[in-house]
C-alpha cells in the first residue's frame, strides 16, 4: 500500500521544494508602510519626480537616475536590501541618496518610518529648518545633511543615534555650542561640523569618540584654546581646524597622533609657539600650519615625511633655512610665503621640475644666488632682504628699469583688454597657479599664492567666468574675475610718488541668488592696500546686495617708493564646498589706480621733442646716405623708403636703452645674423631686437628684404615687425616680444626651457603655422615663399599661439612664373629636394618644410637628431618605414599618452602628404588647414622609404654637391644654414655604374 503512494508523495515534495526555491529567489514587494513613508518623505523634502506607480525596490531603476546620466554633484538613488525571511525574500529601503536635487522642503520626520534605513544623504539641496526629533530613534549609520540652509542649534537628541559612523552637517547655519551628547556617538568615525556659526568651547565629552578617523571643525566661531584632546584621538587620519575661532598654541600632545595623513590648522588666534613636534607622523601626505603664529626654525625632521605631497607653512614667523626635500619626489606644492626665512634659496628648489609649485614669496633670502630669470612655478615675489622695493622680485624685474613716471593703471582682472569710455583696462588672462609670479608687463603684475585643497589641480581654477547674462553697466569688466585660494597681490610699478585713489571692482559671478544650493556659498576675504588692512571679512554678495551685481569700493593710498600693492587674502572663513568643493577665496573683477594730482605739463617738451626728432631723423637719413656712398654700396635707406613700410624707424640710442646696453641678461637668442635681445621701450612695450651683421651685400639685401616682406603682410600667425634701425654700422630689426621663445626651444632646447606641450597646444600650433603659410601663399596682397620654415623660425606667444618669423630669405612668388630659379639657401633637414638639389623654388617648398615641422610636433623629436637605428638617418626616414609597416602610432610622442589615435594619425598623414618628393603631389596650405581641422579627408600616399636613406644615386648630383661645397655659407636668421653639407663619394653603383654620394647629415 505504502509502496503504491510513495511515488506520489515524492512528486508532491519535489514540487513544494521547487516552489519554495522559486519564491525565495523572487524579489518580494516593498512593504506598504515603507512605500507610504517614501510618499511622506517626498512631500516633506519637496521631491516630485518619484514614480509611485511601480514598486520602489523591485523597480529601482524607475526611482533612480541612471549612472550614465548623473551630472557632477548630483545623485538620485534609492537602494534596497532584500534578505530572505521565512523562505521569502523581502525588500526594505536601506539607503537613500538625494544629492544636488535643489529640494526646498525640510528634513523629513517620516524618515523614522523606514526602520531598515542605514544611509541618508541630502547633501547640496535647499532644505530649511532643523533636525527632526523623530530621527533620534533611527538606526542610521551614515547621515549627511551638508550644504543646505538648516539652522538652529545642533539638537542634543542627535546623540541618541549611537549607530552613527559618519555625521556631516557642514555648510549650514547651525549656531550655538556643540552638545556634549555627541560624545555618546562612540562608534563615530567621521565628524564634520565645518562652515557653520557654532560658538562656545568644544565639550570634553568628545574625547569619548576614540574611533574618530576624520574631524573637521573649520570656519566657526568657537572660543578658548585648542583643547588637548589628542590623546583620545590616536586613530585620527584627517584633522582640519581652519579659522575655527580657537586660540593657539597647538598642544604638544598632537605628537601622539601617529596615524595622521592630513593635518590642516590655520588662522589661530592668541599666543604663538615654536614649531610643534611632528617627527612621528611619517605617513603625512598633506600638512598645513598656516597663520598659526609659529616662530623659530622649521625642524629638519619634517623632511622625514617621505610621502608628503602638499606643505603649507605660510603666514607665520618661521626663520632659518628651508628644509631639504631634495629626495622627496612626492612633494608637489610647497607654500612658505610670508615668513622670515633667510639664507640662500636651495639649489634643489632652483632645479625642481616645472610641474612642482614652490612659493617662497615675502621672505628674507639673500639675493646673491637668486635665479636670474622668473620661473612660473617658483614664486620669489618680495623674497629677498634689503632689496629695492622698485624691483619687488629681485632679478626677475631687473630688465625693466623705470624710465618714466606713470600716473594711472587700469586692469581687467582675469579678462581681456576692455575699453570703458576713454579708459583702456589692460588684459589679465594668465592662468596663474599655486606659486605664480611672472610680471605681466614692465609696469604691473601679480603674485598668486596657494593651492585649492580637496580638488584636482586644473588650469582654469584661478579665473572665474560668469554663469549667466550680466546686465550691469560696463559688464565687460565683470564677465570674468581672478581667483585665489590664499593670497593675491597686484602691484603697480613706476608710479610717481604722491596720493592715489584706488577703485576695486567686484561682482559675485559664481554663486546664484535662487532657491538652489548654488546660492548657499559664503565668500569672505580681507583686503590690504600697501600692506595695511583696509577691509576685514569683505563679502561681495552682502556689499552688492545680490549676485551678478557690481560693487565698487574706493580707497586712498600713498605712494612713496613708486610702488603700490593691493593684496586680497583668504583667512579660512566662509564655505569651501558650495556649489562644489574648492569654491572659495578672494575674487576681484577690475582695478583702477589714478593719481590725485595732475602730471607735469609736457606740451612744450612734446613740441620741442617733435622738432628734435624730425631733425634727428633728417640727420640720420643724411648720415646713412653718406655712409653708404662712402663705401659704394646700395642705399639701404633708399631701398626701405621704396618699400612703403608699415613700420617705424628707431634710433640706436632707443635700442641701446631698451636692451640696457645689450646686457647679456637680456640676450634671448643667437643666430646667423647675430644676437637677439629682449628690450623694453619707454612706453612699456616689450620688444625683441635682432642685431644684424653688415659685413656683406648678402646681409644688406636680406636685411632690406626682411623689412619689406614682413611690413607688407600682417596676420595673427606672422610675427609683427615694429620697425628697424639703420645707424652707422648698426643694423637692427625690432619685433613684438614672444614670451615662449621658439618652437625649437620648446621641444629641443635645454631641459630647463622645454615645455611639456599637451595635444591641444600642439594641434593649435600646427594649425596656426599652416594658416600663416596659407596666408603668405594664397591670401596676402603679395604672394611670398618663405624658404626657411623650421621650428627655430616659429615663435610662441604667451598663449602658445605660433607666429612665423625670419623673412630674410623670403622670395616673391610672382604669379606669371611657375617657379623661381635661385641660389639655394635654407636649413638642412627642412628643404624640399627639388629646391636643395636644383634650386627649383615654388611655394611647394614651404609645404615640404611644413611637413617636416608637423612631423616634429607630433613626434616631439628633431628630424635631424633622431636616428632610431643605423639604417635610418632622420625622423622622416623612420616615419616612412613605419608607414610601410602600418604602425604610425609609434611616431607619437610618448608624453601625449595613447588616447590620441585619430588626431595624431591625421597629423602624421598630412605631414607625409607634405613631404612627398614630387612637389606637384603636395597639397596647398589651405588644403592642409582643412585636413588638420578635420574638414577634409586625408588622402594616403605611400612614399618609398629609400628616398631619405642617405644614398643619392645620380651622376648629375656630383657637380651639384661640389658646387654647394664650394659656395660660401649663407645666413638666414637664427641658426639658419646654407644647404652645404659634405657630399662624400662612396663608389659606383654595381647596377647602373653611376657615382654614389652620401650626404653627411651629422656634421650639421
């Protein structure tokens, strides 16, 4: 009987097991009471886009913003926990993230109705009110309500949530004292109370928080000394006490906190102390002891922090030498500004990588061994003892003596040159950085100190741009503004002594004025004029009574030493995380300085000066004529006058004064014609002076030629010629000054001058050169073949915009002529084959030269100096080999990374088209521009790699090379050479019987 029913029983049990397993694996619905609680929470916080037509846990994707759609600072996520209970998987709401939603309700009391909730994050909203008492009975582990508009006291019942591990209420309006009951949160690991209005002393009960790993209490109004609680916080890894209101000194017990990796203490009130003992903190990565009234030497033991990345000891009274960090490659930023440090600037700092930011401004170093030039990442503004205040930066400003008094200055801070009425506000668009001092002009500049903490360093952090339409008067001054995370000093030089009116223009263009977390920021900083505090805790938004609203503040200043300084200083107050982290510090839109007295009347001097100048010009011209006639040479002056120049004439005296008598410190280049010097005219214009040789008729012709060519054409990618000087045996060309020298120096110069150019910069440079050549060949009124395009003749301005220079060898490309048969002159490695060997010159010779330069730009290697193996004589040879192998990416400069395949390959292919041995197959420069910009598809042409292999197979070449060897060397500007390299006979071809000649490229 049992045997008959046994199969049926087994079948039923099997079905039940399958059903149970299926039921256990299926997500159960969210309990109704939790769904109802979510509805109440949505109403209380102002959340209106939750989809209650579906189950929140079963359909989480309908309740959350997909990760791919998340904007920075935003997070809209609901996470459920679905454990198995009684064989059924039941889901409960466990985590709720509503970040950056601009919710304008209150903190939801109904949160208590989610009994399984462990994490709640309401960061960056517009919630008001205070913390509901209902929250005291929750089992939260993570609670973040930072960056809202919450107010009132921190409730004592918050201490009842003993399960809390993380508590963050940063960036609100909480006031009153910290309740002692927070000491009951014995499991707490992170406590963040910064940027509120908290007062009183810190309760001793906080010593119960022995598990704390992060404590931040900055930007509050606490009273009393820093409490000696450190014995209880031995597990702390991050401690931040900036502008907290607490007084010093720093307790000696801080030395027991051996786990610290980040310590930030700043703006302490009260008495000072010696440098605290931190020798046991060998794992420290970020150390700030700013404005802590520290005095005495910096202990040498601080250099034992082998993992240190950021060091800020600014605004103290520290003296002695800088610690030796020569072996610490990890140190990226060191800010020691405004101390009493002395001695000499260590060699390890002078030799530091340009990427490392070192700020030694406002100290007492010896100027004897100061670096001779300014380095953008080494700030030495007012770093030297006993220096003349006219120099401010030691040797950095020595090339700019004050030639005359000035009576006004107008700067559009962070913006471009702007004219308001009849006043021109000079542009100020330098990117600056954590340790930046490079004079903008001879008459003014700025020093920027400080690093934006908690964010990655980018090139646009130090200039703010408006985020809305500005409707105020003179909006051009407020479209952008200069920012600083610590200290920003503008200085004006060469001012006549006397009384001045200083106008400072402000507008808050970062924060908003709406029901959004973008409106919750508080920007507070101090203003100093002539190092006197004229406004403490300046708040732009408060003074202007709104955002995007201009406010101008006037101050009086006295200039006694021809220098006026205006400094903006952040003392740690206000918010640092609204609307995003790193948003804080001084912000200035424009500066206007004007004398309260009238300058002397120079009218009579102007008239006399004009007469004298005219007479001098006449005598100069007559003298030139006599000098040329005496030597039987063609009159350069006559030739120049026949060119209808768009330039001016300079006197030798002007040139000599501008270059400080051709001081070696002003020498910026050396070429075939002679030396190139940096100079400054009386009106403050910075110039580059090319001093030319007058030994040969060739030089004379090229001198006249260059002036005629370059004065006849003007283009953004052609260097601008200001004028010339012909006086006695002296020949000079006066150009605009190019801050970043030549492309050759940027890539192939001495290590200290090389620039780590990223891909956008290289692309911009390459396209700019192409546009300049396209203009010369196809667009200008007179068509010009440059003949000497190379990296040495491409100059870079402050913004790395390329400009073609050196037109000494340029030839007019007359339209009726298909080519010019001319003497070969140029630079080895850049000349087209048909021109180098037969003197056949067309504009396609420039196209070839451009191809070489483009290849060097993308590869970061010199065509003539790069020989990957004995079978390749130059970069072009190697490029053709790689083209046949199908591996062009191997040419790309390794510094650029591996994410530029498409753009890099395009530039290489364009370069290969340009270096085609046949000029007829090379593209025009306008076509090159189109291809480089991606507007035209790049055709692929494979070239025989033997073309650059070193052996030239033609008996006709023998005579050509012998003639080249016998020809005198020509010069064409900086480092230009006649193509006259050795051609050595190496035998006859076994197949053709022709003579073989090998060009010795290494000799050049």
